[in-house]
């Protein structure tokens, strides 16, 4: 089970045993706040927490632009997970905050990272996911909320480790992985590699996005923002957002837009 190959003469390392020991070592008196996204990494950390016998309450932050398949998966296979809904939907926030980009993903802060205040939060963040995450520590302080700390319990696991564990433990997972998705998150996310596919898969969400972009466009236009002159309508703005790959700066927004 998930052995790390080491130098000859040394015993292989059991990653599962190490992760379980981490959970037991850092367990707070009130239990963990387990950040559950419904993706492959979060189903692994939840299974590990059960194996470790530690106390926790799992939370899924509903973003209002979640893949329907993911929400159904969570409700069916993880009914004990609390589904926390935001005060304002993504579509309402777009009108006031503008559209998110790779350089400015305000949506994560407002819709996904707001839970766990005053708690030790268990996450499925891993070094293998990206260069930025390769610099994360196993235990770290939240830089936005000093009352919150993170335990990245599988930080040193690879993608292969994650899938091997899921296979060995026979854990159910979201069907979108079998459709070729490598990572599952918010629909039409700027970080996604299959945004255009999502637009075709979810026409109702496309319609809702365009409606929000129309309101954003009119809001910016009524306030005399010069950046809207590059588009003829909210729909035109949305199509640019989905298809544009070059990074540009829109001065009156104060952030980088793609």
C-alpha cells in the first residue's frame, strides 16, 4: 500500500501510515475542519481521517457554479458533509467585482476559502499539483485569517499515489474523472484546461454567465468605465473571456485580465 522506494538496505516508507500519524498527532480537542471539495484529493483525506479515527466535521463550499455531477456525487456518497452556501452567488458577485482571471481569482476567496475560521483545516493540497503549491508546507498559517491553520496531510503524495489509494480502498469518485477531467472545480474557471468543453456541456450555465456579464457590462458602461469600449455587449465580453488566451491589463479595473 503506497510505498515510497528508498535506498537499498532501507525499508520502504508507507505513505498511508504517515498521513494517518500526522492526523493523530495534530488532532485538536474540538476536531478538525475538513475542507471537502468532492474531488479526488478530498475523498482521500476524508477516508484517511476515518482510518485515523480522528474527530472532524467536513464542509463543502457551494460556489453556485459547481458541476451538477459533482454536487450529486457529494449528496449521494458523502451525506455527512455539510454543504455551505454563500450569501451572494457567483453571478451576483461578477456584477460588482468583474470577471475572474488567472491573475485575479477573487472568487476563490469569496466562495471557497471562507470557512474554517479559528480551526485547524485539513486540506488535500499537494506539491505535485503546481509550482506554487510545491512551495507549501505540511502545517502552515492562513495568511488571510490568522486564526486559521492548515494541515496539508497528503502534501507529499503524487497523482499516482492518490489514484492508487482510491483503487485500493474502492472509494467512489465523481464520474467527471472518467470523462477526461483531470481536476474538478468551478465551471468555466480561468484555470481550467477544458473551459470551452464546459460551455458546450452546460448550456444553462452558459446562459446564466452571459446574463451576469450583460449586467456587468451595463454597470461598467453606466459608470463611464473606458474598458467596456473594447466590447459591444456583455455577451461579447463573455465570449472574449472564454476564448482569449493573452494576458492584458485593463487600467480602470486595476487587475490583470486574460
